[in-house]
C-alpha cells in the first residue's frame, strides 16, 4: 500500500468513527475482518478519494450494511 492510500484509509477510519459514533479501533476491526478494507476501500482508492466526505461516509456505511457489518 502506498502512502496516499494509507493516508486515505486512515482518513476513512477516522471519519467513519465520527459518523458511526464508534471507536476507531472498532471501525478498523469491522472493516478488516469483513474484508471491506482490503477488498473494497484499498482497491477502489482511485475512485473513492474523489468523493465528498459526506458521500464517502454514506457509500461505505451502505456497503457495511449490505455486508452485515452494521
């Protein structure tokens, strides 16, 4: 994972933590264990990083719900 992608993943976890009112460690655990982190967020960086923060949070939380993570 390159530096830009790592920074984006960190940003996503931080924003999701605020959005979901959940500790960052719990957000990371759910994303990692479900495979969303390495099967969706990381490979989709080129597209996802162009989204607004609000849309990004909606997109990821919708995906988390679809996968039964939330």
